[in-house]
C-alpha cells in the first residue's frame, strides 16, 4: 500500500513539472571584506630574524617571519569594521593603532615611522693586563663613545670595542642596567709570517787555478738572502707561544768561486712582551734542520779522493764542478721589534729583529761514480770533504760587521679579534 502511494505522488509531481518552463538563475555576490597590509621593517636590522607578533582585537592573529634577504609583507582579509591592531617584537616597543576597514578597500600601514627600539643602560669598562684602558665603543657600527661608557643603547644592538671592532658579549636588558668589563687581549692568536734574512758570510775556501793547476786558499765575503715562511700561535693571556717555519736562500758567488744554497725547516718557542699598545717585543728560540748545497771543483776533489780511476777522467772534467752538501743543526735565539697595524677585520704587523745562529754541522759530502765500476741500483760512492778543504771553513755570519744576522718581515694575524 505504501509503495502504491509513493508512485502516485511521484507521478503527480512529474505532471505538474511538465506544465512549466525551466529557467536558469544567476546569483551575483559582491565582496564583503577589505584588506589590511603591513610590511615589517627594522632599525639597523636589529631583530631581523625574530618574528613580529600581531594581535587583532586582543586575539593572536599571525606571526611575521622573515628570511635573510627578504622581508615578507603580511596581508589579510577583514570584514568591514573598526579594529584595534597591536604589533609586538622582542627588540621594539609595542605599536598599537586603530584602523577602519571598508568593503573592497585596502589599508597599507607603514610602521617605519612608528618603530622605537627597546632601550637599556650599558655600563661598559675595558681592561688591558688588569688595568683600565680607554677604548672606542661602536653600537650598530657607529661610534657611541669611549670606555668607561654609561649610556642607553638598544637592547638588540651589536656592540663592538676597540679599533679591531672586537664583539662585546653583553646583551643589555630592557629598562635595566647591564654592567660588563671587556678584557682587551693582544690583537692576535694565530700569525702567518714572512721574513727575510739578509746574510753576510765571511769564510775561507780553496780555488783551483786552471792555468797553473794549483790550489790556493782564499777568503770569501759573500752576501745572500733567506726567505722564511712560518706561523705561530700565542696565548693572549700569558703571551707564550710556539710556531714552525720553512724556507731557504743562497749565498752569492761567481762562476769560478764557491756559492751555496740552503733549505731550512724548524720550530720555535717565544715570549711576547707588550710594553705599548701597538708595539710588541717577541723573544724567540728556534731550532732548525738546515741542508746546505754547494759546488766544488773536480780538480780540487782529485787531490784528496782515494780512487786511482778518478785520474782516468778526461781533462775538461777537472775544470768542472760537482755538487756537495752537508746537514746542519741550528739553534737560533732572536729578538724582534714588532709594530702592529690595526685594520677593520684583520691586523698586520711589521717587524725587524736580530738573530744569532749557533750551528753544528756534518762533513761536506758528495757522490761519485768511478768509470768502469758497477754500482747496480746505487747512486754511487759517497765521499767526505776533508776539513782543510771545507768550502765554508770558519764561516761567520755577520751583518754590518756584527756577528749574527738581521731579519725583517711582516705578519698577518687572525683568530682572536
């Protein structure tokens, strides 16, 4: 019975619909909102990576989040009405304002004229070696005064001190005092140094005279130079340090006279005295291994080498020279006068000093292959030069007639600003 009733009702609806025409209905909806736009700005980029908090009518609404290279503006739709807006940030005073949102209109609010950094009082002192010193203080890159400093500063500002712009690890508190004593340390921990040793050497040597086929002892006064590259690390508290160096150089000569080149590798320990702000006096003790290389007349070698077949060499061989070398252990005390040149971001220094070298040397040696003698994989036979033929016999380093040598150079400092 129920099924028959539903069928009759459906048929009646269909009959009624057949008596009417169908129509399409278009409904037009107009926007019923306005747009609020706010772009966050920052003073000296303080707090750039921290969010701006937004509340609308006392309700948390949005967090402005920024990126390193871009500040994203905030944009939202609001129904037409009056609103109370509040912006808060950990580095700035609250910004509160009222806006009236109208339908289909945009409100751009510029906060650049409204932001005010939160301020705190910074009481900053500086000491060097336990004594108060006067140093320039920079707040957000601008000179704010000198120590001792008592001044209101933005709590999120970057604070640096001295010509080296050393960052001060202090954060002022909002409407409170922050006291801090900054310890000025010597302007370096790590140093790369480049130095020159102008060398003057007086010694005796033997020379072979081709015309008379004789050998005579001569005095030699030669000048040369060493280039040394090294690094050192100095503790800024007790000013004790150590380092290593490597380099080499040569002593001049002529085509018929002896000359020498050398290579040195070593390390040193040092104590730095700092009598003035930008003048230091490092005292060092270095120990190095040095190999010297030279040439010696074959004709001179023929007088002491115990190899009969040596004499089988052709005549022109005696007028040529052979490589010889020796090892040295050097003990090198030195004292320098170092002038520091401050610059923003890095520091250079120039120095000039005196070094005395105490040397323990091995014999001069050379390698020779006798004609017709089988050596296999060996380079040949090794021979020592007798002391009376030592090409640097009684050698003495001197500069301006004073035993020792002068060293000059520059350093690039880093690691502790």
